């Protein structure tokens, strides 16, 4: 196996930035020290002026395979991910067929084993009538990231609005339960009212249809179920100021039974951007009024929000066009989350140490991922070399998503991703890929 020696690189890890040498040997990090000399052959990487981050772990993506491969595949989107410093991902079950049985879930693992350039895990899906299948996953808690519940409409038969089904899963599941929280009854009432008032809806109406109340009420229900049974609940893509009152920051993350995620697009865009970007930023839950973005940033920095993700959800350009009811909801983002946070670092909004915490350390702790998410001796060498002095710009030519577009086109970052290492393999380096080694299935210490 290849051995790499990073010399004099600024290691961003566990709340500190320090110039160190880092030696990898095969899949693992062998040694971290002020100066490392080796007697065996290594590939030396000059780290002068560069930063070394733990690989980003994205706990919410939609890679569309199987069944929706005209939008994306595990191969294409994992390639985009590693180019952006995302070395591990957790993918959602609303593919076709929906991943509602252990067998269908394993089909996705088989695809990833053969094609994914990043490390991977897949959520088991939940419907109103598959609780028995979901509970079979209790014996897979060491090799499956969690159970996903859509408490708002999604692809296929995956809206769970039966309280008896929710009660059974929260009561009996030993897995982490991740929820998409939006109240479908509130959404439907808002839509019908606005449709009656306005006739044809516009992109700017989306946060009025999927409003703050719809998010809050659904998140409150999920939290009440989790508190009733002491379930391990993780609420995805918090998008409103109102929901933040449901979360505290006094407890260490590893002791929390209820955790929360924020996505990069809710930290970056606001409802003011619909005028320029239209349906390109239509997503569920919706991007909302500016006061929500401000509150989300505050909650991220004071630890009420635990992790940063993308909710990468690609659609073809044609699927994002048309009238309100036809334009699909979702943004392709997995190639740029680290760069976007480095943009906010440059603006003084967030420290490099906090970026590593929220995009790597905290995700590993939240999901109890084995031996990843930190730069530690003995851990897997999932690493990202960042050049904070070399700006980069999103162009149509360098987008790697199969859908071929991004809401960030022409946006310039103050930094660039120089290389990404997945389990010790330099999969990406300065625009080139080594696809000879594939990513690994994530395992969990539960």
C-alpha cells in the first residue's frame, strides 16, 4: 500500500491548528509528530502554507441510484464529493425502488462497493406500513448509519404520517432515527390558500408554502416521540429560527440523545435570492427569510446545531424549470461545502477549527463512526489538503455533478481543494482522479 508523508503542514484537528508532519501507511495514519523521518520509501507532500483537514463526512445526500440515474449515480456524485473534500457520505432511501427492506438496502451497498470513490453508508427507509422491516435493522446497527423518516412528502411511498407507525419505530428501533420534519397538513393548507389568492405561484412563494410553522410542528412531534422513548433522534436540515428553541447546547455532543443538522444552503442563501435564482434554489425544507439564516449561524456556533451537511439533491436542468408545481425541489451541493465554509471563514464568520468540528469530528461522534472524522494515529487516513491562498471559481466546465449545473456557478471561493485521500488513497489531486481504489463501507461503534 502507498505511504505518504505530509511535511510541515498546518493540521486542523480537535480545536487546534499546528504545523506537523503526518505519515500514512496504507489505509491508516501511522504517525503524527513535529518532524518525522522514515527509513522506507514514501511519497512526500510539501505542506508549506497548506492546511490538512480531516475528510468531510456528509450525513445527508441523495445520489439517485438506483432508479433515478438520469439525475445522478453513486459514481458521478461520489467523484464530485471527493473533489470537494467530502471523503464519506450517508445516502437517503428515496431512490427507486425506495430502500424499504434490508434486501433493497443491500442492493445499494453493492453498487457503492463497485463504484463509489468515497466511503459510504445508506439509510434504511420508513413508510407507514414497513415498521417490521425497519426493526430488522436493529441487528445491523454496526454497519448501517440509521433509519430515515420523511415526516413530509417525498418520493414514492415514504411519507410517514401515521402516529402508530411513528410510535412503533421510535419505541423499538435501536438505530439512530433521522427525520425530515415538515408537517404535510400545514403545507397543504398553505398551498391551497396561496393558490386561491394568487393563482400561479412563484419561486418566492415556496417558503410561504413550506413555512416556519410546518417545520416547527413536525420537529416538535419528532422530539416528543424521542423523549417519550429515549430514542436516538437526529433532525435533518433545520431551516428556521423557531425550531432552534427546541434544542439546547449545554450537553456534550456524545451525551446528546437528540441532535440537529444544518445545511450549507440554509447558511448561504435567503428568500431574497429567489428573485435572481428562482427554482434553482427551490428545496425542501425551503430557504426562508433572512432572519432565519442569521439565527442558524448563531445556533451553529453555540452548538445548538451539531453538524453541517449538504442535502445534495441533483435534478436535471429541465426538471428545475416550469411552473411551481412542476419544478423539482433540491440543490446539487456536494462538490462545494468545504469551500463554501472556507468562504465564510475568510469573512470572519467561522474558524477553521470549527469547520473541522462541524463537518468531520461532530458527524463522526453523532453517528459513532469507527476510526474516522479525526486526524489521529491509527485512524483511517481520510484527509483533505486545502490551499487557503489559491482562489477557485465554480464554472460549468468544472462542475462534476451528472446534472451539470449548480446554483453556485460563477461564485468565487478564497481557497481550493488540492487533494483528497480516502482510506489512505489519493483519489483526487489538482483536477485528476485515481479511481483504482474504491471507498469503504462505514462501520459504527454502537
